[in-house]
C-alpha cells in the first residue's frame, strides 16, 4: 500500500515539473529596471536572442523562462497568494492572468483556470515521456509553465505556473 501511495504522490508532483532540476528562486526586486524590453503596455512581438536575455535576466529567471526549468514546489511567492490584481510576464511585462482566475490547486505552484487569450500561446511538450501542453508568453516566448485539463469550472483547465515567471500588480497600484 505504501508503495502505491508513493507512486501516486510521485506522479502528482511530476505533473507540474519541467525538464530541468528544480531551482530555488530568489527575489526579483527591480528586475524590470535593468530590462529595456520590459513594458506593461507594449504588445509588439519580441525577437530577442537567448544570449541577449542571458545578459539581462537574473540567472534563476533565465533558467525558467528561457530554458524551461522549474522552481521548487511550494516555494514560489505566488503559490499561496490571494490579492486582487493582474499577473504579467516577469520577462517582458505582457499581461497573462487576472487574479479572479487564480485558485488553490495544492500542486505547489500558482494555478489559474483562465489565461489572457492575447497573453499566452501553447506548445506540445513530450519531456519525461509525458504528453503535456507548455504555456509560453505570446510577446517574448518565455516559458511560464504547463496547462492541464483537471481544473475547476468554468474552463476545466489548470494553468500551473512558475511564480518566478510572473509579476503581480495589485489593483491599488493601477
């Protein structure tokens, strides 16, 4: 019985992971100030090389956003976070989610049931022998996480995102 529970738990925890070793994230204070491509209003598609992003982004953000790494479960600053506002791409500032679509999934990463249709796009991900759907920023092509079909109504989707890929702006600061 313990073996079966271990297998189920391992499978559950792997459902949100990427193809790299998990990383512990660090603070992203003032990250946008050093990034000339960051804008919460621009929608123009960016075509920036990873070499250029490597010079601009903090190493932990670069690993997740550009190499599809993942932050450790239950360590992201938005995992247990419940304020009203909007979530933007931490790399380029593009709008991704509204807080009203966030829910507690208990998977260890912030989860949403709906994304901004103009904010994200999807790509097939077959790493680890699993078939998943990767979620990327539509403006800068940065990896955000994965989407699964086990979320709540009304969409039935669970966008399992890396906190480090997100920047939250509360309604009070708009």
